[in-house]
C-alpha cells in the first residue's frame, strides 16, 4: 500500500508556517486534553491539534475498519495494536481530509469547530500506556567517552559492546511528557576520598539526549523476531531526555548497572512521529566491525537522518544551545535493538518504549550529555547570564529538539522541555 500522505506537493487548507515541524506530510499521533476536560487521541498540522475521536464519530474514516471507540480513548495502545496497515490507512486518510483541494471538512464550519483546536488550547498527555521501558546504550562515541572517563582509556569499550546492543530495563512509572517538571533526586553517593556513603540530593544531575521508539504487539513469549521483520513492529519515534544522577550512578552501578540514578524521571516529546513519515530520511548507519552475528546482520539503510539539539535555559535567562547531534551516529539500529531484545523470547507489547541511549557524535559539540560536554565537570559551560554549568542546576530547563529536513520537506518532533526542580519536600 503506497504512503500517499508523504506527497511533498500536497498542501493543507490549515495554515502551516514554512519552519513548522508539523506540515501535512508529518501527521504524528498523540493524546491531548481539551478545555472541556475531554481526553482524545489526536494529530497535529501546523499549530492545530485535530481530534481524531470527533473525526471518527463524524464518519470521516468511513471504509477503514476501526473499532467504534478507537480514537475516543486516553492512550494510543489499541490503535498501535491494529498494526501497520491500519496506521497507514488512517494517516493517508487524514492527509486527504486536510488537503487544500478537499472541501468536505474545509467547507463544513460546524464539523471544523468540533474537530480542530489551537495548540495553545490543549494540554498534551503521555501518548501511550507504557508497560515496559528498555534503554539501550548504542552510541559508540558515548560509550567510548564514558569508558575513557571511568575505565582504561586504552580499552574504553567493554568486550561485549561491539557484539550486542547493550541495554537495561528502566522504569515506566516515572516517564512524563514534555512540560512536566522533575525533582532533583535524593540518593546514596560516595564523596571523594571517603569510604562511607552519605544520603542526600544528587549534585550531578545530567540530561541524556536520546530518541525512543514505540512498538506494537511483537511476539508471544518464547518467540524471537527475525531482524528483517523487526521494523514492521515499530510504530514511531519520540525524543527522550533520560535524566541521570551521575554521582548516584557512580556509586551504585557496580555490579548490576543503572538503578536509582536513572529511574527517577524520563521525559519524552508528546507527538509520536511514525516510521512512514520518516521514510524519506533513511540513511546508512556506521560500518559495523566486527560483523555482527547472523541474527543481527542487516543490509541497506536502517538509520535516519534526524538532526538533534539540546539547549539549557536558566531561570529568568535566555537559553543557550549546548549540543548538536544526529540520530544517524548510532552504532546499533532500532531493528537490531528489537531483534536482540526478542532473541531470547522476551515478550514485547503494544506501547512498549525502547530508548536509544545517549546519542553523541564525533565532535565535542555533538556530545549528548553534560558528563561528556564538560568532561566530568572539568570544563564548565558558560550560560548567557554569565553563570557556569558543570551539570544541571535547580530551576534550569533542558530543551531538546529534533527534525529531519531535505530540499522538499521538514518533518520534526517538536520538543521535550523539562524543568529541574529542587528535591521534593513533604508538606
């Protein structure tokens, strides 16, 4: 079935700024709350949120097999479970409805008033009920930088890193959408030169520039998914800030890895950009040496040219850009991550989220964390207000953006913006 929604010549009858992340060729999916306190599944074109539940009730999806309440829910899980054919049919239909040449909704003022909202009048929600969250560690540059800082610089990568997409299971209960502030975590740390740990606020809160992909129902328990089928089970992608407490992490991560240093908060962008929308931006990932084992081998273009950037905004000051990176730098692809994840028969369900791991590039200005950008705090970054940052201060806002762009179209993710508050205090 062709992806007609990607037609770059198509224009919408809704106004869309040339610099918008959300032209009619994007059509992401999300969940929002209206002023009337109604939660609905929706999409976005320009600065307009579109109520897909209302569109369905008004029969604009006639001819597409959908359950009656498909879009009148507070998560996208059921829609994602319907699979790739349904996603494509619905996205193609939305593109037709909002095509500037289609008068059906354009000229129906009554329906338009029910269906279309200004973005400023809605509140974005978490788009899916995330049952399980896995975070990978798939940037060779990031893993090498961390290895140089904390282990032998001559042997920065651990022996398994070039053979498997390393990952760990995170915590889904503290995943929040953009705009929700997070608190500085408390935890155990070991002060320099001491042998006894102390408990208190983390002094080294960091961001990690990541993306994540959202899955449909992949397999039954015990079944593995061949790598050449893996992409069929990926619905779309979001931006992800994997907040990290480096001092807590340093003390606790041996021998089992990340725990409280990571699970206190994870922030994601609220609109899921589909793999269909990203199709024009396919590219090859880095050359993999040694050649992966057969179950991880793939040929062709399995990465995507997604520009990524991070800014820090101190309270009452202007933001400063601290990092430019790109998704295409990742060593392990999403297909390899998913194939490896299910290789032992682990079940993966609709709405599960898989983080990429920090996405660092080859240059110092493309590093994806403060740990790397300041090299463990040795090289502080100066803010526009004259203050310096080794890590993230209380009341700083971290803003991540991502977009793809070629000569014909720009497809973006919007942003994930989160403010770091002081530690939670019981009243």
